[in-house]
C-alpha cells in the first residue's frame, strides 16, 4: 500500500522520468487492491474447501465450474472473431 501511494505521489508531482502516467491512476490503484483482496479470499476459500470436504469432490467441482466459466467467457469475448475466421 505504501509503494502504491508513493508511486502516485511521484507521478502526480512530475517526477516520473518516462511520463507514462495513466488518465486515472487512483482508479488503477483501487482495482489493484480489489484484485489482491479477491485473490486472497479465493485462496482462503480453496484451502477451507479442501480441508473440510472431499478432495475428489473439490477437484471435480473445480473442473466443472471452470469449464462453465470458460465457456461463458469464450461466448462473450471470442465467439464473433471465431465466426469470422477462415479455416
């Protein structure tokens, strides 16, 4: 957190050598912290599920729901480009 605040302070004061500041660095910092919190909670929940349930059931559910989420992402992001591609 200290590094993020220091980086924003230096960028806002013009001490950035590359001049590669984004349009909204505060939003980037907030998204970074939210992503880190979600990743940490995901790890804790995974450890809890493995500890208190059957490991085989956990791996099976991970594969099932992972495939469903990947299919939804494919439909949203890549389906139109796959239809346009020539094989």
